[in-house]
């Protein structure tokens, strides 16, 4: 039996599509989340107009007796209007992750823009987490060592750390986790890997933006460099690929993030995948160097079990995208359920992890 130190308790569904709103007919799921300056917790869900046109909404979470039980809708944060958010078939601002970065005194949203070359990482910022301004697509600098241009690959599941950390050369930076896909084939696999990388399956990378430049001009948030691999698939429940889930939060053990793993069978050139299963695990990263993984789940901490997770727009999906620290030992995890609605579970942080002091 797998020793699983992290435990999750499902609290229920907090948001589902309104039956009378065509803008939500394709599902309400995969929300970013953050505490606002007013102390309220806000979600930024992906709202899908069928068949696959996505907006980022805004919703205030409603609590009863300390537990999240529903939301109050407040409109839209982003609607696809820029060229990098549109393609010949549809358009999308998708799967936002939101972080408040105190050193900048800004809320930062990283989202997937569903543009001409499919998914691309894009960034927006806000002073109040309600009104957002786009900075544009992330620009990954060319690194001769990798002999690869990361801007040419589909990329998504990205978010910033909430605090500056040293980059690989010791410069204080803001670190972006992202998930480039080096398979550029359309109907058949055609994988173009960076120099020295042998793993063909998509995994997580970290790239860095210099803090001193961003402090002078927030638009420099899009300038990412010094790309480094963080993690690739290792176990059966993540055999196809892994990707970032929630922006990390600081705990007694280090930076904690919940990530997703995918197993099953993928169909090329298909938006909705009927034969895959998405599960979630926990990673703990070193506070001094997040490229150093201190703990990684052997088995999933959350997997599709209840009906709302097993049956929906895309069956058998749990997709964590936001964390809310309630106290030092419990964290609320907001996640997409079968690409149809939003659930929340409470993660209990153990006092100790086996093999860790």
C-alpha cells in the first residue's frame, strides 16, 4: 500500500453552469483563485460557450460556517478579443491561474490563449483582482544551450510563484512554471526535443523573469529566460503527461503545489478527450531552489470518484487550479470536475512527511 501523507476531504460542488446562460453551456471549470484586498476569496473560472469558446469569469466565493458552499457571479475578467486568443475554429481565454505578488503589489493572471497555433501562455495583471489588463503572450528567450525556441511549442498550465526566488545564476527573479509540449505533429507524432532532453512526454519546466526589470516596468513579466526542466511523468497514473495545477503556497515543508497527471489514450487534433483520466498529486519544492523536489506523491491524492468527477463534458477528470490557505494545517483546493463544474476539497498538511525532518 502506498504511504500517502496528504489527505483530501471533498467539500462538494461550489459552482456549476446556469442552465439559462448559453455562455456557460459548455461547462464551468478550472478556476484560478486568490484572496482579494478585501479579504474575500475570488474564483476566475473558465466559462465555455459550446462547443469550445472560453471566457474567464469572476465569482466571489460564499462561505457558511467557514466552508465554501457557492459563488456570486461578478461578470468576466477576460473575453477572447486579441489575435493571439483566436483561431479559425474558435477562440479562448482558458484555465487561468492567479497569484498576488506582494513585491509588485499586483495580482498576476497567467492563462492559456487558444490562438492560431493552439495553446499559448499569456499574462494579465490587476490592481484589485477585478479589472484586468493584458500584457500579452509570454516570450521565452532563445537559449543556445537547448537549441530550441520554446515560443514555437504549444504551452499551457502556467503560473508564477508568489514570491521572488533566485534563478539558476542567483539573480532574484519571478519564476514561472509552464508545460511545453514538444510534439508538433498534427496527425502523427513529431517530437522536437531540446538538446539533452530525452523524455518525450510533456512535463513541467520553470523559466525566470528578472525582478529588477519587472519593478521598473511590469510589462517585463512576459520576458522569460533560463528555462529549466522541473519534472516529467514517472508513475502509471501520470503515464501520458503531467502539468502544473495550483500556484504554490509556502508551508512548513517548503513550496506546496498540487499538480495533475494524465493516463489513458489521447486522440490527436481533438478538443475533448474521451479516453483519458486526470488525477492529482502533491509536490513539495525547496524554498531555496524550487528545482529541487523534496516530496512527490507516489499515488494520486485526488482522482475521479464521485459522479460529478466521472461524468461530464469530459469524463473522469479532476483538475486542481487554485489553493486557499485557511490556516497552517488546512488548505482548500478548488478543481475542475469532468470539465463541467467546480469542486472544492480540503487538504490536510501533515506535521511530518516520511524522510523529511
